[in-house]
C-alpha cells in the first residue's frame, strides 16, 4: 500500500486527460524525486494560471486581460473573424503566424448526440460582433467532423442573410483530424485555400 500523500497525488493526476494510473504513478514518483523547490514552483504556476486566466468578453479566448491582446490590437483586420471550436485551435492558427484578423471561440460545436445545442455555444455574441464591428467575412475553421459540418451549415444559414461572406478553411485533413495537431504550414495553406460555403 502506498503512503496516503503519494496515493492522493496519484489520484489527482489521474483526473488529467490522457493520464492513466500507470502514467500518474510515474509522474508522482518523478516529482517525489525532484528538488522540492521545483515541485513548489510547479504547484504555484498551476494555481497562478487558474487564478489569472479568464475568457475575453469579446472573442471568448483565454486571456489575462479583458479584452484580450488580439481584440485590443488595432493593427489587426476587424473585418475578418476566424471562428474556431476551442481556444487551442485559435492558438494553433495564431502560432502559424499568417492570420491577421480576429477570432471567435464557439466553445465546441453543435452535436445532437452530445446534447450540444445552439444556445450552448457563443453564437449570440458572434451575432452582436458582426453588427457592431462591421464584419465582412467569417472564416469557419471547425475541425473536420460530422458535428463540425453541421455547425458550419448552421452558421452559414444564420449569418449569411446578414450580408457576411462565409468561407470554410480547406484543411485537407481526414475526418476526425484536428486543427490543434496540424502544423503551421498546413494551417497556412488551409486558410489561403478557403472556399465560400454554399
Ligand atoms: Zn478577445
């Protein structure tokens, strides 16, 4: 039987995504052997992150200041919004370094199977932005999946009547692939090759 403090650390680590019992044990043993200061810094960094990060009230991206630096940057093109499912997708596109518009994080995509409906996602705030920021184009950058498709169709039907051009990135990924794991070149090509949604 493991000492209670070690067992407790392992139990908490197994709550993290992709970490099973064996990985949690390995991490806990690694941390146990690390210098105490390093472990304290890790714990403090996690708490600081949790305390300081919030959602941008405009685009829903994660940020320490509201509005986020991207929404505040007036050198960026306000007429183009890239719509993504999660903040990690925006981070991936931003890291690719070519996109100069702004983002809107939906918070997922429509999924009848998972019970996610339009009211669960950030569509209403996007609607407001389209009107208040004179948006001319929405680039839909959902992941290639059945739910991503359904979300793209919904957005096209809802926002095109508002006079906005709706385009979809040409990701060239198989169904089930994710933006988050695509490299910078692939994301750049995907944005360049975007097409109007029918
Ligand atoms: Zn923002």
